[in-house]
């Protein structure tokens, strides 16, 4: 899914960049087109100025030649002299207009302005002299003409080069824009469509898988609830039978009957604990577990719980600070029972329950001197259905329930292995600030419990 997101983002970015590039190229072509038009207009004005100057010079030269012939006594039609002078004056006026466009376009240089002024002045003087029919010296006019043509030719060459560069740039930009418009952008759009379609199909697959997982979870919850309820029925009957047997004094006086009865009661307690764990798990998964939070005297509840686990075969040492926590009394007993049962089944022969109070929480520790938790399951201790793979097995719910209930009541659960001892604990918030512990013989008790707890 992450790969699809990355591909989609990359394609969208590529398409966006290509589109931005296309817009930039179009803008560049437009700007370049304006520049080419401006240079073309300047080139046209320079060309017209050159043409007008050529015509003016030609007409001045013609009028001067005919005037010199007339002075030599050659018969000349004098009207041709006047016509040439008139055409020269018109050409000079045309050159003035064309030069004005060069000045308006910012192309005319100071050298051109000076050369043009000299040319028009010399031309006007020559034209005025043709009326006297005397030979006219045109050397000054020719010099001004050459200087003007040099400046105009330079400007024209520069404008031709600028127009050529602009046209080449426009051609390249147009080719790139055409390539983007015809190939790159459509290809990016098509690729983006396929990526988005693939993402949509993948999302649909994930939704289907999620729905199937949700249905399986609901089915498992119903199964756990049904199994738990069905198990309670025979357990209730067996417990009633156990109570009837305990009430028969003659029967209980028979050899080993008391031991058998204690074993039966212990197994019933263990089975009841398993059923309670199954029901709790199903409610946790359904989000239907509710807590009746109240102040709970920690040491009294733990001592009462250990008294109810009156199985034989093991000793649990109790050393706890006085403390009151905010907890659901029933769930608190379930958590402590699961920790003790876990130590009885998998821990060492010596088990100790400690209670430590601090300013804002109370910590219950169940400590044993067993071999500890295998490394393969250490990271999954508080996960459902986790087994060590060694020794007697259970359904693997006890520790996961401890963690879930602790979190549900504002606390947490944890595991430590230090100095050869295994510590499983839970931490819950205080209802009131606990008083400092006062060590005494009354605070420690030896409670016999059976290692057969499940």
C-alpha cells in the first residue's frame, strides 16, 4: 500500500511538473514571439531608412550630374533637375519617419542620431542649391551618407541576428511543448489513472479482508461466550455436589476423603478461573467489559484471595504495604489470581507477593525463583494464546487479561527478570495516599496453596 502511495505521488508530481513545464514553455513562446515581433519591426524600420537614404542619395547625385551638364552648356531638360530634387526631398522625409520609429523603439544610438542629422542637413543644403542651376559639391553629403549607412547596417545586422535567435528558440520550445502535449502529459495521466485504479482495487481488497477478519472475530467472541456459559452449568452442579459431600461428616471422616475433597474443590476453582478468563476475553474483544471502580484495600483482598486458594503443595509468602487503589474489586482479584496461578504453574518453589506503595500508585509483585521465561516468548508474554512450550499448558489467556484489565483501570502490567528471580507485576492508581509500611510479624504470612492451579 505504501508502494502504491509512493508511485501515485511520483506520477502525480511528474504530471504536475510536466504541466507546469508546458505552461512555462507556452509563456516563453509567447514572450519570445513578442520579442521577435519587436525585433522584426525594428528591422523593418532600419530597412526602410536604408532604402529611403539610398533613394535620396541617388536623386541628389542625379540632380547634381544634370546641373553640372547644364553648366557645361549641354542641353538638359531642367524639369528633370527639379523632379530629382523633389524626389530626394521626399526620400529624406521618409528616412526621417523611419528613423523616428527606430528612436521610439529605443534602438537608435547616439552615433546614429548624429549621422542622421548630418545626412539630413547635407541633403537639404544640396536640394536648396539645385535651384541656382550651379554645380553642387556633394562630397559632404556622400560622407554623411556613408556614415549613416554604416550605423544603419550595423543595426539591421543586429536585428536580423536577434530575429533568427528568437525563431530558433521558438522552434525548439514549440517542439518540446508539442512533445509534452502529445506524449508526456497523456502518458502521465494514463499512468496515474492505472495507479489510482490499482489503489482503489487494493483498498477494496483490504476492506473485504477487514470485513472477513471482523466476522471471524465476532464468531470467535460468540464461540468463547457460548463455551464459557456451557461450562458454567456442569461446574455449578459439580460444586453443589462438593458442598453436599463436605456436609456429610461421616463421609469426610473416611481415610483420604478430606484430601480428595480438597483436590476436587481446587480443580473446581481452577476451572472456574478458566471460565472467567474466557468470558472476560470475549467481553474485552467485544468492548463490552464494564468496571465497577471503588476503593479496594489491597492487602486484605490479596490475603482473602490466597485463603480461598487453599490447595496443598506450595507456600506463598505475603509481604505487602497497606494501600488502597481505585479498581474493580472482582477484576482486581482476577488479576492477582492469574499472576499467582502463573507463578504456581511455571515458577519456582518459593513464591512471594509484595506490595509497594508510592505517591500516586500501588504496585503488586508476584516473585518466584524459577528458571524464568524462555526468550522466545518474552516479548509476547501479555499476548493472548502465548505458551512457553515447556511444562503444563493452559489456554494462554491469564497474563493477557492482567494487562488488559490493568490498562482498563488506569494502570499497567509488566515482567522483569533480576538477580535470578522472575517478577510479574501490575500497577494501579491509588485511591488515597498510602501510609508508609510498618514492618512487623503480622504483615507476613505463610499461605499454603497448591501448584496444581491452572
